[in-house]
């Protein structure tokens, strides 16, 4: 079992910045991808950014140039630095840990952290 815990959400004004943190613990796989997703009210959950255990990254178009995903010094910790935030970035942000073992993969989600961009 893997536990995923997010932190760092909050209220920020348009144009401001926030850094989200995600830590995975427990039965960690040697190969993994950790990603940030968000779900705004009334909308489907969508990928924001993801990073593999070897550092490959993938960003949604809406995140490119404003958000940066990175691996922390502690293994299985990732950060999402969000700059130039807009009201449309308001959502619950979820971290997902996907572990790979051969042809098998397992997904674990965190509880989510609210990000509100408003003046």
C-alpha cells in the first residue's frame, strides 16, 4: 500500500504563486510516475503536470510556462511550483502516484488540496 499526502494549497491573488508538495510513502515501487491533477467545480479531473522517477516531465498546455514540477531531495516527493496564477486555476489539486512493476501498475491518490485564486 502507498500513502499519498498533498500540502500547500490556499488562497492567492491573481498573478501570485503557490508551491504544492506531494509525498508518497509505504510500499514504494522502483519505477514510478507522480502527477498533479486538478478538478474544478462541475468539471472533470484533468492532468496538470507529471514527472517520472527518472525526471521526464509532461505538462498540460494550460500549465506550460507557468507551472514547474520537480522531484524533491526526499525520494518520492514532488513539488508543483505555480506562478502567474489565474482565477481559472482555482480547483482541488490531487497528487497521483503510479508505481510500475513489470507489466503491472498501481495507482494511488491523495486527498486533494484546495487552490483558490481570487482577489
